[in-house]
C-alpha cells in the first residue's frame, strides 16, 4: 500500500502543516494553467499513476514548461503514457501540475524502519534530488531514534552539522522536519520520504518546501484508516479483479495483488513478501497475477479472496499454484480450508475446469490443512502435488513451470477426458 506523488501527498502534509509546492490535478483548465505559469514562471507536468510507481523522471516522463503551448503538448504526451519499472508496466490516467520552487539547496529526508537498529531511522542529506543509492556514505546520515520519544529537533540539527550542511538551511529544517514524525507515527506508515525538499528563499530566510512525496503503509496497523483514503488509490490499475480484491483490505491479512499477464496460465496465490518476489521473478509471463495473501488472514477473508481470484483466473489457468514460505503465525489449516472450499464452490457454480494443483507451504497446522485440501481435490478429480517446508522454493516453482508445459502439450486433454469435459 503506497502513495507516490504530490496529488495525495500534499493532503497528508497539510495534516502536519508541512510546506509543499502548489499542486493541481488533471481537472485544471487552460486559464488555470496559464495562471500557474504566470505565478511560478515554470510548471512541472507529471503523469498520474495508480499505486507506487518509481523512476518516472529517469524515463523522461516529466514535462517542464513555461508557456501554455508547451503545457498542452506535454499534457497530451503524458496523460495516458505507459511506464515500465521492473516487472511493473502501468498506464497513467491524468496528469498533475506542480508549480516550480526556486532554490539553491535540495534536501533528501526519510523515516523508515531499520532491521539493523531495530528502531525507526531518519535518513537525511543536503545533497537531495537524486537517488539516495547514488550518494557516497559520507554525504548522508542515518540516525536511529527511540520510537517512544520520536524524532526530535536535536536529531536533525546534529545530523546536518556533522554533514557540514550550510548554516542557513539548518534552522528551517530543525523547525519543520520533526513534524513528519507525527505524520509517520500517527497514521501507520512503514516509510515516509520527501525528495527533494527545496529550500525556497523569501522574507530573509529559507523555507523547506516538499516537492515530491512517497509513503508506504503498514496494512496490519488500522491507523491508516484515519486518513479515509479511497480504496482505488492502492490499486495498480482499474481492472475489476484488483478493485474487488481491494475491498477486502482489513487490519488482518494482506490482500495485495497485481495483474502480471491477463493471458497467463499459472495462477499463484502467494503467501509472504519473500515468496512473492521469487515467484514473480521465476514465473514471469506465465503468471496471471502477483500476490501476497499472508499475515494470517481469517477464513472469511481468504475464502472471499479465493472466490474472486478463481472467478477471474481459473478458466484460463493450467496450474493453480499455492505457494509460501514456512509461516510463523499463519494458521495453514484455515487458509487451505478457505481455498479448498472456494475451489469446490467454483466447480459447483461454473462446472469443472482442467487444472493441476501444486502446493508448497510450511507452518502451523500444515498437515491438517493439506489433508483437508487433498480430500477436496480427490473429490473433484483434480491432480495435485504437495511439497512441505523442507522443499526448496525454487525447485517447487520449477516443478510448477514443468507442469504448465506438460499441460500445454497434452496434459490438459488428459485431465479433460478424466473429468469428462
């Protein structure tokens, strides 16, 4: 669950009265665009993507204009542009208009969780406006702090002085950056990043102005619901499948999905972020969806997720691939019972489909869960193969890929004959 960009970021920053650039949405009229250009001298036009999408600037998806003619050309170019970032291929639906902020200094700032320090950390540098990975270690400071007391002014001051930051930027940042801890802590965030913060001159001193925004929420922390954000904001596109799954976001259990290939032949309900990364990479174009349904979802939620996923993807799938790591607290029996019942309901409602089920999982009640799922698959006449926690996940994925090839080369017809389809 991520937000990128200033269209929604400005609304979150307003909650803690942190200064930001003027940002307007795609509804802006020609006269309004002219007025923005007149007041700011320059306007940046950026495509509006759903979900968290990065590397837009490096891909040339940024318009910088100082007249209405160029503004309309950039609006036309970017309004429905496509962007590829890693495995994600997304299409914009609109643009934002952001007033230019003149400044001599740009600052990078973020708050995130550190597995090294086992605490929140502040990362800051006065060499902002670039990817943080590109900076030498001596140009940025990573400062752990106590979550009970929060981010304080002296954390910011000490870090900037140790970096040798220009004195004129230190005081404005010390006064404003601690506000962001309230935003991070009060609304269930995992990460909050402003890059760049441009130090705008005026009135004899500098003002830190946020010009780009990124944050990620902890879905298991209900505090994010205080923001009353619309559910569609966290979908990666407008597909009916993603919109239905997004309605199931609750405090317990993930329901994160992304359509990989609407013509794929392996549907893989995946449990856990690590499993999701490996499955998404190795299945590639064969996968219909990329998903993470971990976090110990209750029966009702997992059954509804199964019902929706099976409705959209089983008719075209060769393999139903249920995969995850060895869980610590997820009740495998509950999740397998919910998925097994969902599969049986699909067959009862839509009729049988030629399918091969591959399962790889470990964790509490896994044997009981596999027994339940086995009985349902036997009653439906569906072939299957189960792998336990002692099987290497990469080998289980390769097995699913091999089954998919077998299905394409006659296996599907064999199952059709067995099911009398």
